[in-house]
């Protein structure tokens, strides 16, 4: 079995900020559990505590950006997929890196602990497997 991804493996993303423009199907597992919880917590904090009229980026640190390859392999591992993961590099993949500074967030919330990609994916996969029969197929 082969999993073919229409994306280049080295492209970097800040998933909480960028959502999933280029590979929505791949990101769903990561985004549902990991980013949604983080985004919900930070959104409540912004509504209650952030009174500055200038925008704030609710995103992971630049050092925590991950490549599409990292996400794909983490999803494959969490799903216990033992086939080959293939990247279709013939497709255009747009801008290589889309970094958004979270310095302002870190100024106000220096100790905020984002969910790791691996934990978010594993939680999402576990939920999906547990609820497979009642999920939309």
C-alpha cells in the first residue's frame, strides 16, 4: 500500500496559523485535537485578557515549525501504516515557508505550552480509531 501526498516533503508550516491550505486531508488529524484545543484556550485568553488593539499571532514558536514530511510520517506512525509514503513533487506547493512571529504572544504568555505535533496526532488518531463506526465515512 502506498500513501501518495500532493506536497513537497520539506515545506515548512506553522499549522495553528496557516491551517491546512495545501493538504487539508493530512492535517485534519493534527489540527482537530492539537491545534483546536490550543486555539480555543488562547482565544478565550485573548477575549478576557488581551486589550491591545493591534493583532496578535496565536501560533507556535518558529523553532516548532514542522515539515509536511514530519506530519505525514507522524500520522503514518500513529495509524501504524507500514506502507510507503510517497510525495508527489510534480505538484506546485507555493511559498516554502510562512512564518508568523509569535513574539507578542510570548511577551504576554511566555510559559504557554503548545501541544506537540506528535501528541496532537496520536490523540486524534486514537479518537478516530475509537469512534470509527460512528464517524462520517
